[in-house]
């Protein structure tokens, strides 16, 4: 009986170790310089673009040239995502927007990096 319990304990600890080593089971901290993405569909991008127009979100005076993954300069004033856009595209509800005449930048508020550029 004692051998069975011992074998079970060894097997359980091996399974636990394997689960901890399995990619995706634990979340490793993001490496500095990597960017999170929100993977918007073409339809979601279209909805955001149209709602920004419809809701008359005020465009910034500066035509900022920032690519996906880059940090937004500190002087830039970001806007919260309007509630209607947050309802239609929940994955960006907690993000911030920077709208120019030609682009909509979706910014992660935690690290001030652009996660999506909508032309």
C-alpha cells in the first residue's frame, strides 16, 4: 500500500512539473520592447473608423507619425474610447485613442504604446 501511495505522489509531482513547463500554462512577463496586440478584424476596424466619424471625435491638431509598437510622446493628450465604440468593440474599451485627420491610434494606457493604427 505504501508503494502505491509513493508512486502516486511521484506521478502527481511529475504531472505538476510538466504543466508548469507547458507553454501557455503560465504567463511569462512580457519582454521589454514587445508590444501587445488586440488583433482587430477588418470589420472591427471599419466600425471604429465609422463611429469615430459619426460621433465626431475631435481630431488632434498634430499629425503624429507613430507606428504600431512605438510609445506615444508624453505631451500627447489621449482620449478615452467612447462608450458606443467600447460596446461594439469590447477589446479596446480600456484603451485610449489619438485621432488625427488621417489615422486613429489605439493606445495601451499602461505603457502608452500604440497597439493598433487604423488608416
